[in-house]
C-alpha cells in the first residue's frame, strides 16, 4: 500500500546553526514553503534569543514561500540555544518552531 501524504508546510533546513568565530556575525537562511493549495500567512510569535540573534522574514512568493534570515550578533565565546515560533493561518499546522543554536569560539 502506497499513500501520498501532503505536507502542509515545508521547512528547510529545520534548524539554524549560527556557530562562528568570536567577533564575527553569521547569517543562515531557513526557507518556508506552503504545501497546500491555499495562501500561507506567517505571524511572528515568541523568540527566545533577541539579545543574541536578529531575524527578518521575507515573503519571496506571495502566500507561497518565505525566507527567514537569522543573523548572530557578535559576542563573547560561548554557546546559546533557543527557538523562534511562527504562527500560521493553517489549521493543519498552526505553529512552526525553528530551533536556533550558535555560539562563538
């Protein structure tokens, strides 16, 4: 038996790794695509790394594709871990959680 499962939202990669050298800024991109035949809307929710990381959400294709750019703020050696929650208008997947980790060596 073969079943085709339609994924409501495609996220690639699922995590953002912002590991870099002390004093430098690192940027990573996470792509979010609508998997259903209806427009996708994202609303920023809780973000636990505001003092360590900036992020920007860009709509690349209206209602279909988004790009989230995470940029680390230069800091002292050490590591951090947190999440960005994005609320969606899809009842099939009401919340997206992107894990963000990084640090400086």
